[in-house]
C-alpha cells in the first residue's frame, strides 16, 4: 500500500494511472461489499429481534411447533369435555339435592305445625267456655281438647298455651293449669281443622257441650273461615331416645 | 479505511431504511452474514500481514456468501437444513476465531 511516486516517466505514468484506476475500482467494490455487509447485519439483527420469532424459523421447526400446538389443543379440548361432564353431573346432583331439600323443608314445616313449634293459620273454630260455678275440672277441659283432636283438629291453642302431644291439664292446686300455667274462666280455645266437623263433634248429644251445660256453664262454638294459632312451644330435646336406624 | 467507513455507512443505512427481510432470503441471510464476516476478518488479517489483495478479498467475500447460501439451500432440500446451518456457522466461527487471533497478535504483539 505504498503511495505511487510522483516522479515517474510518461510510460510509467500511463501504467500507474491504469493501476490506480484498478485500485480505485477495487476499493469501490470492497466498499460496496462491506456496505452491503453492514446493511445485512443490521437487517438480520432487526429481523431477529422482532417479537414474532416464528417468522425466522425453518419449516421443520414450524411443523414441530404446529404438531405440539395441535396436541396441546387436543388435550385442552379433552379437558374441556371432561370438565363439562363433571359440571353436568354436579348440576344434576345439585338439582336432586335442591329437590330433596325442598321436600325436607315442606315436611319440617308440616311437622312443626303438628308439633306446635310454629304458628299456624287456617279455617277452624273459636270455642268459648264459661264456668260461672267453677265446677269444670282439668278432665272436662281435656275432654274438650280430646274431642277437637278426635275431630281432626291439626293445631289447638288453649288460652295462651299451644296444645301438643306432651301438654298436661292439671287442677291439683285448685285452678286448672295447662302445662303449669293457671287458666281462668272463661276459657278460649282455638282449633284449626274442618270447622263444621269440629262444631259437630263438640255439640254431639251427650258430648262435652252438654257436660259443660250440666255444670252450669256455657260452651259456644263459632266457625271461622280463618283463625290463627299464634302460640308456640319449644320441642324438648329427647334425653334417652335416639332415632334408630331403619 | 474505505471498508470501515463503508461498513459504518451500511449500518447507518440499515438503521435509517429499516428494511424487512424478504421471505425467500430469510434462511440465507444469517449464514451469508457470518460468511461475509469471515471474509472481512480474513481480509483484515491479510492486510496486517501485508499480503492483502483486493481481487482475492472480493472473490473470497462473494464466494463465501454464495457457498454458504448454497449449503443452506442444499441442506433445506435434503431435509438437514438446520444441522447444516449449524455446521456452517461452527466452521466459519472457528475460522473467524483463528483470524481474530492472528489480528490480535499483530495489534497487541501478543
């Protein structure tokens, strides 16, 4: 790479001019090539650093990726089907559970009315018993309740006490007490049931109405389209008995 | 000197024009770049050795690029494209390292 000497003959001068033009053109080619190289490097680096890496991959790799994706999609579809089946199963059992629960709730409501733990309303009678001579005992009043129950009364309230399976009528201390609460005449009894049947049962000849009358009192029955038994009682927890398996 | 300026000019042009690689060129461009780099390092070494010849450089540059592209093309046709690309890159990398070592000896005398 020595610079050509300026002190050269005409023949040499011509030759050197030729060599110089060759060198210049060679330098131009080299410059073009290296410029293209720089351009290509930048282009490739930019292409490689794009977020879309798939565009740089070869066909084989793309096919492999595609296969993987297909397999994955199949697996996921299978999972979806499984989960949907599970969902259906759970919904079915949920529906069944809901139906069973609804039925159980209805039964519980019916039982609570019969047991006297819930207030009840419906057609029935209001019975008023007067006892001016104080002759009526616990037994007579119990007869009234028995008669009502025998006639199909579903909920009975005696005074302020709800009448149930364990209700006791006592008169050992003088006045009649229901479940330990003293009652005084006139006695009011509310019963839910078929009003006409209840009325008939109380006024049957030789029945409780005539007993009350013979003791100097008066038993009046008024049939109502709707009466409300508002008194409730709590269920005593069984101490000894437990439900036996079927 | 011209080559270095031209290289920088090429880089600047690439940055300015933001070209996208055409599809048919995509598999060849990286290999061609590595092959060209090998030629450039070889030319630099030759220059430092005092045996640089412009004709040799131009021919080795072009032939390097063409041969590299041809190998990739053949590899793709034979179904071993990625392996052959790796092989080309490895061989060219070894050559570049050898040239770089020679250049280093010239520059740092070590």
